[in-house]
């Protein structure tokens, strides 16, 4: 009967486990990136602003700018509610 040791299995199939972990990590990172893009778009900004998150220091500054500035979506909503918007039926 052939007895396969743990070390032999690790040597033979270690690359497979590492490769699978890399694929899972990349899929998770892509899912998070898509979620960030959707959130930024719903706020009324371009989804490309997500890339600023890759720049150190600037990403923290832009986080606060996005958090405390008036979002374009809210400005548009307020304009439409005030009756100054084009095509507003009120």
C-alpha cells in the first residue's frame, strides 16, 4: 500500500491551492471595486473617481471631500423640487 506523506502532497499540489486562493482574491477584489463604482455613480459622480483610491494621501482627502460636499444628485433633486428645473411639472 502506498502511503503518501503530507510533504509530498504539498509539493505536488501546493501550486493549485495558491492559484485557487489568488483567483478567489481577484474575484473578491473585482466585486468590491464594482460595488464602489456603483456607490459613487449613485452619488452622482463618475465611477472613474474610484481610481483615486489607489493614490496614497489623496485618497484620504477625496474621501472627506466626497463625505462632506453636496452631492450632484442632491443638488439636482433640490433644483427639481424648487421648480427651477427644466420640465418640472409643478
